[in-house]
């Protein structure tokens, strides 16, 4: 059994960023860009109207007076015309439409006076723009960016705005860090799917959906493998399937009971053990190893305890940073953030290992208050589900009274 800090360091040493790959633009949302995006067009691609109104020649505008013009064409976004706007004429134009030749400014529709607001091609419009300035309300070609310009730099995260910009720049595919593929397996002959009504002695598989959700929240790709009964051949077949993924997360069967078969099955499947059992409560039986692959980086293998709260705590502490490392995330974001908080109620540490207790967190004028949640142990998800964080107490059996300052992990 090893200390928690040593175990975390071994996970960090074993994990490394997956090689980037070319992938579809929509599929890359949330990923780290590995190569810059270069535009193949100017933006705007031509001079275009920024407001609904009338495209005019600045020389025709009467300062501080009424300008009367013949409307020779109507232009909506997407419309083009070969007409040139000559002296005494204008075009009725919508936002986004190309500016016709000869026009050099837009007078907004709000500046129409009298009853000429509805003037279209063939009609005459009366305009008064007290604040007119040459070139107004026109987006000139290339003012945002030019063809051949880098519009997205390598290393940035592709959010919704970046995806839109890449699309405008003509990028249907980008080179980005791939999503880690995470196989998720629950073991236990007593488990039934969530949709089943458990018979006496059975329990619903909560770990599978819980760990799938935890993987999705990290932007990785979960691969649910379902339930394997406590039989060596069943577990081994599912483990062999999961070892094709970047990460295998298995829950259950890693302790020291007669049916805790997983560590030996891992060995038979070629998994190299890095550690098994950590000084931690809950989560002592946690297993971590690697499975070498010839054409790909090794599969990272996590055997998490079967009790749901223990499983989730171990996922947050060990599996989460591994997935973040695979995704190329900066080191400061590998682990859940930690801070200091003031207890609002007593909390007791374990004598032999650090303990992580679910809590609610509230920000106050003096900092953060941490309130321990009612919790009956590592099989209790009710307390953990409503937690905003965990109180991290060092080993030693100390009782921390209300008002004491403690370390917290923020969810």
C-alpha cells in the first residue's frame, strides 16, 4: 500500500498526451487545437451593408437637410446587381448584402421621413441623417481578416465561437488532440441494469452510468461495456475488449475477497501493475496499471472499488487527471482545484489514512464555509450526489471542530 501523493505521481508519470489527429470540425468542439487554422478567404469577402437602409453616394447627401433619391434596385443578403448607383439614385439594401458599385455609405431605414419608408425599386425616398459621415455602416472587405491569415492558433481550446470562425475561414477539418476513448466496465454477479427491478440480493448498476457521466464531463468518449458477472471468463472477455481503448475503468472486484478476481485477470491479460491499494478513505483497494500496445500509447487501466462513493472519489483523484493528460490539458487543470475552508460542523479524520468527506461549499465574506454532508459510508451516493466538494482530512484521527480551517477539493 502506498501513500496518496506517491500514487498520484505514478499516474502522472504513466500518462502522456495522445498524438493529435485530423478530425471533422464539429467533432473537435472542446478539444485543443494542435495546428493553426489559416483562412482561405477575406472577411468580409466583399464590402457589405451593416444595417438595413439605403446605399447612397456620399456626394448626394444633403447635410442637415432632406436628401431625395430614386430607388433603382432592392438588395437582400445574397443578392447581387450589376447596376451602378449613379448621381441622384440609391439602392434599398438589407444587412449583409454586397454594396453596389457607386455607393459608398448606408443611411439607416430609421432616417426615412414622411411616407417614403416603404419605398422600393422604382420609387423615391426622402432621407434625413443628421449624423451622416462618409463611409458609414459599411464593413469593408478584409477588415476582420485576410486570406492566408492565421485566425486560430495552435494550443487554444475550440469553443463554439472558434468553431464558427474556423468554418468561416473554410476549415472543414482541423488537427486537434483526440478525445480519449474510455471503456467502462462494472463487475458483480449481483448487478442488474438500471431499468431492471432488482430481486432480493440484487442491486442496480449505478457505477456504469455514474462513471460514463464523469467521462463525458471531461470531454472524453465513454465506451460502456455493461456488466460482467463474477466469473473469471466473463470478466476476462470484457477486460480484453476494454484494453483496446485509451483508458479502461473497471469498478468492483479489486479488494481481497474470494470473488475479487480483477487484479489476477489484469495480470493474465498482460496489464503491468503500477500500484494496488492506496492509503485513502474511501478508496483503499484502487488499482492502477498499464497495458502496452504496439501501434498506440499504452492503455491506462484503473480498477476502482465497487462501492459507488469510493468509485467516484477514486475517479476524481486518479482517473480524472489521467484523462486530462491524454487530452493535452495544461498541468494546472489536471486535478480538481483545492482550497482552504472553514468547517461549520465537526469532522473526524481516520487514524491511518487521509479521508475525503462530501460537503457543501458556500462563499462568505471571510472565505469559504464547508458543511459536512450526512454520509453513511462508501456505498452511500445520496450524500456524495449533492456535494459541491470534499473535505480532505489528513491521517491521524484528529477531530476537527466547527470553525477549524481544513483543505477542500472543489467539484
